[in-house]
C-alpha cells in the first residue's frame, strides 16, 4: 500500500516537473523572439541615424566651403557689428568715401563704426534731398540724423510754411517729392510726420485754435501731399502733433523760435534694408 502511494506521488511529481520545464522553455523562446525583434529595430534605427549623420556632414561641408569662398574674396568679406548689422568691403569703401565730405566737427564725434555708418547715411540722404536747391542747406533749415534703424529728417517751417499758416509752400514740394521717392523704394518703411511750433500763442481770429491745432494741421498737410501728390501709401503714413513741447532751442530768442518751428519726418526702415541707404542716390 505504501509502495503504491509512493509510486503515485512520484508519477505526479514527474508530471508536474515536466510541465514547469515546458512552461519555462516557452517563456525563454518568447524572450528570445522579443530580443531578436528589438535587435532588428535597433539595426533599422541605426541605419536611419547613420543616413542622417551623413547628410549633416555633407551640409556642414557645404557651409564650410561657402564660408571659405566668402573669406577668399575681399569684396565679400563680412563684418558683423555688435547689433547684428552686416557690412561687406564694398559698403565700408562706400562709407569711407562719403565720410571724406562730412563736416570734420561731426566726424570727430563719431566714436564707433556704427557712428560712422550713421554719419555717412545722413550725409547721402541730405545730399540727395537738396539737389534741387543748388547748394547745401544749413542744418537749421534741413537736418538729417540717423540712429539705426531710424532716419529723422527735420525741415524748418521757414522752408515749408508761411508764418502761422499750414499751407505748404510751392517751392517745398520738390523736397517732399524727394523724401517720398526715397521712402517708396523700400516697402518696409513707415513714415511719421511730426509738427512742432514755438511757444508763442496763436493770434485770436486765426484759422487755428492753438499750437496743438497748428502743429496738427501742418503734419496733416505734409502727409496729404506725400499721399495724394507723390503716391506714398496712406497706410504707411502717420501724422503727429507735438505743439510747443519738444523744443530744440531757447524760445527767448527769434533764432531759437525759428529752430523750434519745424516739421520732422521720421523714417522707420526694416533693419535688413538699412544699409541700402549708404548708396548715394
């Protein structure tokens, strides 16, 4: 009896052991297949990465060749200023030639390359604007200042208007035409026209109420001529009245008041287009 029970137990144990071994074997087979699949995926990914790496190497080599080509040609050597402005040798040569004609006093105040660029651009713009006058207008009548990327053209109202009037003088239209033609060449430029007065009160009975009204009407008059006569798009024009509150001189003298009676045309170009203004028109 005991022998029979032992025999039965042994048979059960053998069967159980066989079942466990088969289960583990199947599990190992599955693990092996998973490992093979992972290895195949890794190989495929490695191929993709190797292809990408090769393309990157080719791109880097191409860029390096372009850089070497630029560096080997003096006319295309580039200099990057602190503000990101890029100049090549042609631009620098143009600037040097222009600066030979700039007022030595102004030139002495240029401390950096950017200052020199600003002076050169301002000189070329003023020269282009005053060609119809036969001689240069002094800075009290027409002044051009540049502070990248802003160009500011300040015109005395002695040129533009009669005293107390906001009708633009006929002789001033050629100047406004040149300003208009300059800004039309670059579609990214916006133009803000600012009217300024001295601090003298408007005479009672005048067509304008006060200096705010006078400066606004003068700015509007210039804007209308630029749009209607010289086809500057209206969406690019801004008329601004500043009245008497931004004087550039003392209002206690006739000379100072004359300087304060002015119209400023502020041109806001796209930075990438800025250096095109270095070229004389």
